[in-house]
């Protein structure tokens, strides 16, 4: 059981670290508070790049 909990904590921390890095890379850190808001903003950026409005 402890092994599964250790693994879960490791994966959770890795995801949180990755989320923070992505938010900082795109300038979202401190501006967007949810993953869905981040995804929506990334989709807007993508649509602008491909010219799909």
C-alpha cells in the first residue's frame, strides 16, 4: 500500500511541476486559475495560428 501511495505522490508532483512550467511558459501563471481556462486560452492561440476563427 505504501508503495502505491509513494507512486501516486510522485506522479501528482510531476504533473503539478509540469502544469506550472506550462503556465509560466505561456505567461498564464497567476492569471488563469483552472486547467479548463488554460486549455481555452491555448485553443484561442492555436486558432489564431491556423487562421481558424
